[in-house]
C-alpha cells in the first residue's frame, strides 16, 4: 500500500513517520509514504505556488499548474514502480467526514494520493479535474491538510497486521463495530 502526500511542508512528516508504534508500518514498508513538494514543480526563482483566486475573493489559493505537474510526476512514479493507480484525495472541511468505516476502506486499499491544501484552498480547476474524493476531519478549518493526512495515515497504519503488539488491540477500539 502506497500513499503519496503532496504538501508544501514535507518536513512536518519526518517526526511523524519515525516515531510511535505506527512507525513499524512505515519502516517495514507495510505502508509506504512518499512526500512531494509542489514547489519543486513551479517556475521562477521564488518557486511560487500561490496566486489570487481566478474568480475573485479574499486570500490566495494554491495554483493549478504546479499541482498538476506534481500529480503527473506522482502518477508516473507510481506507474514506473508498478504501484496500482490510486484515488486522489483532498483534505477539506467540505469533504466526507473521516470515520472508522472509511479508515477500514483505506486500510484495505492500494493507497491514495493525498493533497494537503494551504492558504484559502486550491484552484477550483485543479479540484474539478483531478480530485476524486474530499475528506474532512470535522466542521472546523485547519491551516493546512497535513494534520488531516497524518490522521488518516496513522489510523490506516495501526490497522495493518503486525503494527500493534497485540493483534486484537484494534478490535477493542471504541469506534470498531466488531
């Protein structure tokens, strides 16, 4: 299972991926996590990834062009390594709530491409063209999608065989209907 995370702040993931009980899933390769920075696909000296919303409004949005180039690179890398195609997920307060049933779905999947938004969000053209699903942690707004991505990765990793010391531990989780 492979998760590709598109984020402007890949350094936020280092302590997460190397600490705690779920690190077993990442270190053993049960859950592969690859980090991608859209700045690496932007043009100019400043590696700009934000712009004013095309339709107007306050703040800045992540530009479609660097995100699209980054996503194309992710897909090419997945294909070159023989990884199955995967859904593209955007973390957004308007998405479907993340719950145990959805975590179980993702834990049995091939993984996904996780988009961590920043600023006021993403260029709507990118969302309409490339995003398959939007996921929300709840009815509140975060500064970016990184915390939501880590929540999904952690929840998925702990359901993988051998990650928890006691195989039955997740069966006793408060949200497990089993």
